[in-house]
């Protein structure tokens, strides 16, 4: 059993301490620790966080291995400080059966870089017509607890109600991609001043907000859990805030790019900024930051959406929607939330590890950095600042909106159950 001594790390941003890992477990946390034969990592005041958990990742396998595979996606996750990711169901074939979710789960186990928890589809083929095998996926080896048709909205209220009723039996959660399809036909970007000036089809805020309003009421009626994927508007924030004040069991996520980027960037017509839901206004961005800080929005989730070069290097209207995010998420959160004083590092751990693990029931993840806990950890050099270079990404795809942009913070080490997956910024 190997031992690792992390010396002088700021645990959750606090005073420097030493952390001793023995095998898969943290055995001691304190000052002046020593251990014979241990590998010593000099943290030099870097911040030590619990391994990050992403409740919204697209790994593309099976079916779109040209974009990403479970192996390349989990390598990207380890590079970003993640030890657990939830893989969305919009694969080919769709992850709507026990067989497909077990395949994804086993591929994650084989990768060794990050635990992979598959998300099961809510409806067969993501077609919104018939419930998928929710119970069979939960009872499978993958033990699915989160279900989503992400990429598509469960737009039928009756189907959504049935899904919420079904998952209640095993404390599952339905994660909704809130997009009223009739209100977004032909949409290319956020509906507003910029879309009007550019002549691009608009994706109105009400298309998101109306679905969220419906679904929190359904969750309240059924007494079940609903999770809102990639919340993006100030109006959505107010609906979730109201629902929580009523005791409705709703949680919500925001992506890093919706915390930083606005629809003004679409003026460049660079398809790297094309995403669903679209980049919104500065007012929305500020509302999302405040909501993440006050707990109305529970977590940060990447919506890591890799695409091959040819799907993005084309005219705007033909381009695929989505951005990669696993390797830059923590840096964006540092810039938008920590460096602005809205969150401290303990708050980051809450929103990027503890709470997403709790929502997804990710056993062994999102645990305190203390003796007796699994050694799932990420060490972050918060003093670093440098340009983003996608050529160095572990992801198979390069569709990042941050290329050349200076961002703070860099993950230097990641440990998955005591095994180093990233050392000095390099994958093991």
C-alpha cells in the first residue's frame, strides 16, 4: 500500500496543513506530519479540495468516438481536478437500457482516471414519447440514480409527471433540459438586442423559464426530486428561488461559461460561442453569479460538450452547439466567483464536490478532507495565471471559447482513491 504526504496544503483554502494518504484513504490531517517511505508532495500553500464532481458531462461513447471517448473524457476530467463525472445519455445508441449504461460504467472503471456514473435517458431514444427502462437501469451494475433527456426537453407534462413518480421509488432525480421546443424552433442564439441586430433566430428566456415553472410544480405535486440543467436566465433564478422558499425539492446547476460569457460574443460569428442554452446577457450573468453565491443555484456543472473540428469550423447556422469545459471549469469559477469575493474555496468545494455528489448519490465522492475519508483530492495552484492553450487538452476535442484567454488557477495534482492521476500538471 503506497503512502503520500501532501505537505503545507491549504485545505479548502484554510491554514496550511499536512495530509497523509495511506492506500485509498486519508489517515491524518494536521501540522508537522511525517511518514516513513511516503512520497512527499510539497504543496507550498496550494489549495487542496475534495475531488470535483461533475453532474453534467458528455463523453460521447458509444457512437461518437470522433468527438470523445470515455478514456479521453476521463483524462480531461482528471486534468481538471475531477474524480467523478456523470455521463449524459445522448449517445448512439442512447443510454436508455441497462445494457448501454453498464457499458459506459465499465468503460469508466477500465479508464482508471475518474469514476463514471452514467445518466439514463428519461424516454426511449430521447424521443419524448415513452418512458425508458428507468427501474432496470437503476437495478443494473451502473446503479443509475439520475435520468435526463439532455439535449432535448421532456416537453410532455404527462411523461414528465410519470418519470418523477417512477424515480421517487428509489430516490432518483430527473434532470431537465428546460427548453420549450415550439418556442425555440430555428433558434441560433439568445433572443434580444444582439439577435435582432444580427438577424439570427432568437432563443427566448421564457422558453427555459416556462418549463422550469411547470416542472417545479409537478415535482411539488408528486413529492419528487427535479434538477434543472444549465440554468441560464435571471428569470429562471427567481422561479427556482420561489420554489425553494416553498420547500419544493428542486436543485439547479449553472455552467462555467454562463458565469462568464455573454451574447455580445456572438457578434464575431465564431461558432465556438454557439451553445444550448445560448449565452445570455450581462444582466443574466450577474444574476447567475449572485444565485450561485447565495445557494439558489446549488452547483456548477460543466456541460462538457466535445465536437470534432469540422462540426465547429463552419458557418454559424450549420455549427453544432456546445463547448468543452472539464479542463477549464475550476479556473472560470475562480475568476468569476472567488477572485470577485462572491465565494471562498470552501464554497467552491460545496458547489463543485459536496453538493453534486449528494444530488447524484455518488458514493465515496464529495467527502470531507479528513481522516478516514476516501482520498479523492485535487491540488490547485491558485496563484497561477496564464493563457488557455487547447493544444494541450486531454480531451479529444478542442472547441473551447477560452483559447488564448488568460485564466487564473491550475490543477497540479489529482488523486482518485489515493492513486495519483495527475502529477505536476501531467497525466500519469
